[in-house]
C-alpha cells in the first residue's frame, strides 16, 4: 500500500448483527465505498484525519483498522512476502512496539503463533533493510498489527483504535452484567426512541443504555475524551487532533437531551449508574432512582421503555429472569401508549411476556445469542 495515496482502505470491525449499523454510521460520516460484510464494514478514508474522525465518532463499531495488504497465502513463505511488501518504514517508527495479534479460520496456515512470528520477522527485516538500523528496542509507542487468515486469504491491518471503541472512559467498574457500550448504542438505534422522545430503562444497572441515548441526543462524540493508538503514528503527525476534538466538542449540545431516566432494584447498581452519569458529563441530566419495576408508575406523555433485564442465565436463575419478564409485561400494560424494548437470551421471553414482539433482531451479547424485541413499536419521531 502506498501511504502517499489519497485513499486509505479500512474496516470498522463490528460484532455479528451490528455490521449494517456500523456501515450506516460510516456513510453518515461521509466515508466512501462503504460495504458491510461479516465482522464489520469496509470503507475508504480520504485522509488520516478521516480515520481519526471515525474513531472519535463511531458509536457501534469495535475498532478501525487500516488494511495494509490482502492476498491469498497458503504457505509461510507467501505470508512473509506479503508482509515484507508493506512500506513499514513509512507507517511505524523504529522505536515503536510492534504488537502482532493473529487469528486463523478455515485456512491452511493454522498456527496463529507461527503466523504472528513470521509477520513480526518480516516487519523487522523490512525495517532493517530500509532504515539501516540493526537494533529495534520496541520501547516507544505501540503499533497494534493484526494478521488474520480467513479461508486462505491473509489480511494485514494496522489497528488505529488501540483500546476497543467501547472504552469510552465513563465506566470505571462494570457492575454485574453490564452491556457493552457499543451494543447499548446499537439497541438505542434499533429502538423506536428518537431524540426528543421520553426514554426510561426500568432495569438500568450501571446506566449504559441511558448514557448512550443521552450522548446520541446531544450529538456527543463517544471518543471525545479518550486517546487512540493512531495519534502516535507517523502518518497522523500532521493531523490537528486538538482542533478536530474542539470542533466535535462544539457540536455537542446537552440542551438537546430530553427526558431520559431509569431505575433499578439494586441500590449499588444505581450508585454506580450515578457515578457513570457524572463521569459521562451528564450530571443532573438523567433521572435515577432505586425502585423495583413492579412499583414503577410514570405519568404524562408516553415514551419508550428500553432495557436489558436479567436473562436468568448470567444473573440469578431462569425463574427469576422470567418473573422480571412478566413484570415488564405488566409495566407496559400500566403505561398505555408506551413501547417496550428488551434484549434477552431466553427463547421463552415472548411466551412469558404474553405476546409476540412487533419487531425482532438477532444479536450477540458477548457470546450469548439474544433477541432484541420491540413490543408496541411507536412511530419514529
Ligand atoms: C443485565 S443487568 C442490566 C445491566 C445494565 N444494562 C448495565 O449496562 O449495567 C439487569 C439489571 O436488572 C435489575 N433488576 C432485576 N430485577 C429487577 C426488578 N424487579 N426491578 C428493577 N430492576 C431489576 C438488576 O438489579 C440488574 O441491575
């Protein structure tokens, strides 16, 4: 790949079921040649600044990778050649730390360790040839490099994110069964809620859904206050990251946040949610209380209940999970006009709830296969 070229082929990785949503975000960000595929969405970025913009703005993707090379490889020699052809001397600094990770699926080259070792050897040899250096201390900034083989096609990529994009910075402790921030953002997107409508999470735990919805309403870039690996890359030296952050910060308007609130039966979870809300810069903008959802009664304009109730799989047992499901059905009955959206791995959820979901989508919460269900879909605002 020629680093002087205007276009940077990239992929925003995303978990199963969220690839199309990540592709939609990339299109809205103005990226070119966006195409969803299993495991993510490919796109072309016109500059390193655009790549940083994706890291700062994407809500539902895991990482942004620059694709450096991609070709069928059936032998270690072919893999070595492929990695050697990449102009590493323009991409990394000689003092950097080259962290090569690997994965292999349905490929002749099956040993992940050997692929990592071959790739690393090829990088160092190329750098040695091109820079004349003989020593690579690997002490300075990290370069996360991914070697993946899928059906004998090797893809060599540079991870520009570093820590995964779900690490927004507001969560300091995870609670019992928190939702990944990226999945929470996706549920907000898939729900009929839109900024301006009322949103309530009756099992809010550590507050992830509420925070992601508030940030979405405020147009707050999720990566605004964290750093990304690419900010130390040579090709990004010219990028004025401070100005980019300042302009994204200026676009954030907390005044756009409507009525967003939640409750949980567990006071410790609510205390954590309060802490996360503060750390997300949303103090006083999200209502929180300790309350069993069986006692919840809301007055006024209908809105959307959005929740990640206990599945009876990871928290407690199936019976108590199903009791919460019944209580959610009662909650919706007590609130005419409200939609209720829930994610659950329990295949009996709809039966226990007592009605079929109006909309459903299969997703994974970690390794758990789940359905995201919308009961009583409201018109989008
Ligand atoms: C899977 S966790 C939610 C995690 C949350 N989405 C987060 O990101 O932290 C389920 C939550 O439901 C709460 N819960 C269980 N039974 C409840 C009830 N009857 N009323 C209200 N909350 C309940 C639990 O205390 C727990 O915090």
